[in-house]
C-alpha cells in the first residue's frame, strides 16, 4: 500500500507550481486533499491589481494535481507501475464551472470522484470547497498518466 507521503514525493511538480499541501483521504474511488493559497504566490501580483483573486486556470490546476494526479499515482501503484521510471502526465480535457472567487490566504479542499481509469486515461469529477464548505468550482478533468520505463 502506498502512503500519502509517498504519493506527494512522486508528484512531478515543485514550488511555485505545486498546489498540494496534504492528502486527507485516497482510495480506488477518489481523492481528497488541501492546499493553502499563500499571498506571496507570483500570479497574485498581476491578477486584478486592486484585489488579488486566484486565476481560474490555477484553480483548475489545483483540482487536477489533487483530484487527478494524486489519484492517478495511487491507481498506478495498485497496478504495480510506480516502482521505476518517470511519471508522465498530460491533461487531456477540463470542463470547469467557477462559482465563487478564491482570495490569497484561502485554504481549499478538493474532492475527486473517479469516473473511469483505463488504458492509462483517468477521468474524474472534481469539486473545490472553501473554508466555509462552499463550492468554489466544479467540473470534470481527464488526463493520461503512465510511467516512462527506465532503460
């Protein structure tokens, strides 16, 4: 069984483009995790000069990292594919609906539900919640995840 700490280490991202702080729960059906949007993140400097708002593309990326990639690593591990090689990730589609703004210093929670995982393609329904448990955004994200074999 792969641990949440091991999954975080396998993520192919680093600061300032890592949008996963912790994985709360993960299983064959989905993933739940959190991220805190710090006010010093570079995109806040230019995205609305009088009141910074988190760009929708960053909200989508956070949902993809927690809801799709973390879950994909878990599912690949269950298939025996996390032992060697670099993780290859390609988002193939995203359809998101944005319902509330997200400001600097907001801690969000992403919940994903697996729709299917076959032939290296994972499709998930995702929802992002704010600290008041209100839905910030929701949608469907799909991507390809596989291990590039060493050699």
